[in-house]
C-alpha cells in the first residue's frame, strides 16, 4: 500500500541494510498480500465484508505505525508484513461491498471505474509525494500519509458502510486455505527470488516452484471434492470469468513490468530524480484517474468487453511504441508514447474488473474480488521479476559491442564490463573512468545498451498485451453483457 520502493536506497544507507534485507522489505508486503487474498474473500463472505474491510484498514494503520517508528530492517519488514495482510483483507472486501451497495449494473460500473481510479491515483501521486518526503523530511515519514488516510477511512467507514455477506452456506475449508497459501506463496516467492539475486536455477527457487505446483494441484483436487469449497474452481467454466482472470494477470504483468523498466531507464540512462521519474510516468496512471468518469459512463453504453478489447489494443500498441526511445529521447516524446500506453490501460482496467464481477452471481462477489485481486498481485510480482532479468541480460549482452564501437581503450572497456558484471545494471548510476572523455564514452555506451534492453522489454510487454486482447476476444467476446452465463443470484 505504501510505495516503499522509492525509498529503498535511502533506507539502505540509514539502516546499513544488506541487499537481502532490502529485498525482504518489499517481499514482506507482497507475499502475505498475494497468499491471503482468497482467505479473506471467504472470511468476508462468512463473517461480513465490512468487518473484514475495517480489520484490513486497522492492520494497515498498525503496519504503517510499526514501520514509521522502525530503527532496524526487521521492524520495517514486520510493518510491511502487517500492511500486506491488511491489503489482502481490503481488496476483495472492497469489491464485495461495491457489488452489494450497487446492485444496479450501471451504478456498479461507475463505482468500479471510481475504485480503479483510486488505485491509479495512488500509483500516480505516491512516487511524487514520496520523492518530496524523502528530499525534505526523511524516509520514515513516507508511511505517515497512509496511516492517517487509513485511520480516517476506518472511522468514517465504521459509521457509514453497510455490512454484507454471502447468502450461500460457506465454511472456512482449512485444507483448501492452507494449500492455496502454499501454492500462491510458492509462485510469488519463486518469481521474486528467481528474478532477483538467487537466480532461476537456485535450489530455493526450484523448491518454491515445486511446492507451488504441489499446493495448487492439491488445492484444485480438494476444492473439487469439497461440499463447501473455499473457491469453487468450477467457476472457471464461465468463459467470461476465466477470460477476465487470464487477461488481468497478463495485463498487470506487462503494465507493472514495463513501468519498472521505464523507471530504471529514466533513472539510470537519463539520471532523473525520484520526483522527475514520477512526473515522466504520470501520464500512465494519470489517465486512469482522468478517464475514470468517462469509462464509467461508457460501460453503460458500450459493452465492457468492447472497451476492454479496445483498451488492450491501444495499450499493446503504446507499449510497442517504446521501441522508438533512444538514450537521448526527450521528455515530450516520452510523455506522448507513455500517454498512449496509459490511455489503453485506463480503458481496460475497469472493464476487466466489471466483467469479473458481472460474470458471476452476486453471492460470489467476495470470490470474484479475491480472484481479481490475486491475479493483480501475481501479475504485479511476475512483471518486475521477468523484466528485471531481461534488462540485466540484454544490457550485459550488448554492452561489449557498444563499448567497442565507442572508441574506448581495451583497458577502459574491460573496467566498465567488469564493473557492470559485478554490480549489475545499477552500475550505470556511478560509472567513472580516469578522464572525463572516457567517462562520457562509457556512459553513452551504457545508455545505448540499456536502451536496447528497454526495447526488448517493450516488445515482450506489447506482444503480451496483444495476446491478452486475442484471449479477450475468444473467451469474452464483444457481447453487451457477460451476466447471461450464470444466474444473477
């Protein structure tokens, strides 16, 4: 919930944190969020979504307070973990409450668009605010805005939110919950560590994926045999529901992965500050906020599946346009391309969620919210991990050729290659050779190599989103409504 990634470098200096410690600050949030989404979806259906929502806010506030007062990496990780558990409670219960409060599809479409806009607003303003907080106050204070906002919403929500729960019989289904936690945690942990320092062939990553496979297969078998399953896997028999789930995962994979790559490009090639990077990327998430009212109204006039398809095509083409970037691309040109990508994402996000919710009876609102949020988290974890590997491998692979063409001496080329190989792509932030001219040549060669890597990321992201568009067309189609597949109970 708190964009702590912008503060990692500062936290490392302040707390003398190791690379592993920094990685766990991020992982401590992602892992419980992804692992517990389905569990909290069931708890909301069983005990009331308002209770789960308010509990999630309380845990988030507590997590921010723990991190705000931290004097060591372990305490920051504990705060992040509490915030992650709180977020896992918030996401499915929010969608469930929207479905309950807005039974009319037209009103629900606008509410879902507004909810999507709120997520986009956080992603847009978070890096900007955090950059200013880091520059003027200190890293601990980045947790304060979320703490205050969460506390205010919790107090107001306690009085104004209605409660709702599923009208069908639900049980905790402990075996299903445990297997789901093992499976999802294994996938997310394996992806994070495989794309990080451990590497895809490391023992811990292989074990994580084996546990994930065992957990997920066991989960499906248990749910198929259970009289009261935690998650009825037969719901994937709905083409619209399964299509929306797949499209959500692919889209978030490409979106978050490409945003990660662009952030690294602006920081390491253009040497932009956190604030400048946030400004350059504001067009991406900003359009989700600005176009939210328009998308909400359009979903009442045009089939959400049509908007989804159009958005995916525009986003896919926008991602492919990143291939026009060079090491010296201007801010205006970059904003134009990123804006095209952002418009496509803005058109697609709310319809994906609406289709997920509308493709199932209302009594499955918690289940739909859990599935939607789980795919968001898995895709969001997978994107930076995979795109990070692409950036590293492609930069290291093309750097020798660019260095050779730069006119640097063999000794200087060897020094740069050695530095980047040992430190990684972050070495671009502090390349320095014996003379100003040779340093400039090295930085230019590094910039060209990193831009080559960005182009590969753009191809992967763009093609992935266009594949998602094809999946949307085949499984969801362009029907006026997706609710016809299931009775609207």
